């Protein structure tokens, strides 16, 4: 909830879907060999879900006590389900738009 509240206050989006498009090359790099296009969004994804992956889903492994790890295990599973549901819903919505 803290992550969601902070994200709302700072206008950080909940989720940014992966992209497969690469930015257009700059005129200076037009003569250099082209790098392959990235398959997913860049590491600079500043969404709440990206923060889940960057930090929150890793907290369980950082805790020192058995009780702390036990509590974190349940919360981490809740986060994993939330992330999976968010990504699935986004895919389904995108597929629905493409089918129009």
C-alpha cells in the first residue's frame, strides 16, 4: 500500500507495458552499425510494478529472522499474484483493442 500511495502522490504510473520499438537513430549514429532493438521496455521503467521487481519482490531474501521471512513469504506471494494479474489484464486489454 505504501508503494501505491507514493506512486499516486508522485504521479508514477502503476504499469508500463514492455515495448518492442526502438527509438529512431540519431543523425550522428546513422553511419554506425545498428544495435539490435530491445525486446522489452528499457531499464528506466519508472512504474510501481517496476519497483516491485527492483526491490519489493526481493525483500524476503534480505530478512534476517525466520519470523520476518515467514511474514515476507506471504506478502511476496500476494505481490507476485498482483503483478501477474496486472500484466495479464494489460495483455488482454491490448489484444481486445487489436481485434477491433
